[in-house]
C-alpha cells in the first residue's frame, strides 16, 4: 500500500542577537519574504536592546506619552502583526514564518505553535496550559496592554497569561510572534500613558521568575523551547543563521519600522 502521509518539513532555528525594535521587526519581515520565495519555515528566538514598546499593527497610539517614553530611554516600534502593546525588556520573543499550509489554517497554526510553547515550558518545570474555550472573541485593538487578559488558546500558567502572541497572514505566508516574560515589566505600561488617559486595570502577567523562583539561562530556555517544538510540531529543526540575502532584505524593511509616520500613524 502506498504511503500517503505528508512528510513533515525541515525547519530552521534561529537564535539572533539582541537588537533594536526596528531591526527585530525587519528581520521577521525578511524571514517571511524568504519563506514566500520558497525557503523552509523558520522558528526564531530573540531579545531586544534597548527595551522597546511595541504596538500592534492596528492599535491606536495617541494615548502614549512620547516624551516620557524617550525620557526612560525606551525604543518604540509598530509590529506588522496585530494585538496590543507589549514592553519588551526582560523576556524571550519568538517568531514563526511559514507558508500557510504548513501547519494548516491560520487558526490551526496558532494552536499548533501554542502547543509547542506549552511543551517547551513544561520541560522547564512550568505548569503551562492553553486557555480553555470561553466563547469570547479576541479583544479589539485598544490602549489596553497585551497581557490584560488571556483569550481562548493562549498559553497561561498560574491563572494568568504567560505568552502574548499575534499573527498575520499575507500573500500566502503566516507570520506569528509572541512574548514570554521572564520578569514583570508589563506593569510599567501604565506609566507611559499621557496624563488623563484612562488605563484599564490589568492583572500582572505570569512570569518565569515568579513561576520558577528563578530565570533559567538563555541557552537553557532556547533548548527547552526547541525540544518542545520538536515534540509538538515534529520534523527536523536545524540551527541556522541569517543569510546575506535576509540581512539585506532586513536593511530594506528597517527603514519602514524606523519611520515615525508608520509607528505613530494611528
């Protein structure tokens, strides 16, 4: 009998150096371009330097105090994906770029990625789970922080959201990325608002420091997430680096993400 099982694709695993917000978003765009051009799907993990406030693609920005953000030495960028504001400081960020049939529909891909994150976090000793079905719709873009409340299918631990993720599908490619807080920096978001702007009260997010009592070394974090990925998604996951073409593509995209007209256009 002929074997009709679809082979699982080989994935690239990238662990890139800490970088400013515009470069991080530009690299994600360049990886999506590479996949669109026929390259293999990619799982990337990365950090931010300096700390950066990222806004969702369709999120309003007029409530933020630009002078206060600058006074604190924070970077600002608008993501190509949706969702709400995240302060990227002491955290691990992941991104996934793949053709939209690799893990099924966008909804199926979102679920598969979150299952992989749960598998990796459990290897670290975190009792991570997926938020059960509630019947509620995903929150609309607003000034509320990303970690305000978990929605169906998101990664939670200890009753709070542990990973905030957002996704975009464009020209046959799904780009998803998300934030895993190591410590609670999200509570600072309320201090970045203009005086008089109402900020919805939000419970603090779960963090690895609170859940584990310590934060594993970066290499241990990366290894656990990679093992969880192999366990939940399957297929080969090969360590790699950015190609020269991808770096060149990121340089082109960076101009957009550095442009205040893009960052503050809503």
